[in-house]
């Protein structure tokens, strides 16, 4: 018979979180032995897991909110994590890119409310010369 510790180890090896592995191992152990699961302990573990997930989500949301604030308060152009640039409306770079898209594609740049600007591959359009 497989022990609870072995079940937990197996669950963790396949990528299940420790908390979920412990809950699943408790349920399996109780089912195999014919005993009933301690419902209060199981509910407490599940509640703790939900609390942890909410706390983690709030932390991630806070990080994204801070990043968004930095994007909004930064200068005309900034380097984004994926190697692209964000140019803002009304800046020389933004006007240059807007004109480039109008000329080459017949349409304006797709505006991103999330980034508060346009995501472009470089600071200036190809072959751009300031007037």
C-alpha cells in the first residue's frame, strides 16, 4: 500500500501544488482505509488554499498596477519588456509612427488603452528623417 507521503511526492512530481497534493492524499488515504475524511480539516485546507490564491492574485495585480503607473508617468518612449517601444500620442515619435502607418498601410496605428500609447518595434519608423 502506498503511504500518504508517497502520494504527496508523486503529486508534486507531476506539478500539483503541495496544498492540493496533501488534500488529495488525505482523500485517497481515507478512501483506501475505509475511514471518513476529517471534513473540518479538509475544509480548512481548501479555505487556506483559496486564501493563498487570492493573496497571490492581489500581489500580481499590485505588480501590474505599479508597472502600468510607471508606463503612464514615463517619458515619450520607453522600452517595454518584450523589446518593443510604446510611443505616446502627441509626441514626435508618435506623430512619426502615425504618419508612417497612414502612408504605408492606409490606416492609423492600433492604440492600446492598457499601454496608453502605441506598441511599435523601434523608437522611430524605418528610414525616418526629422524635418
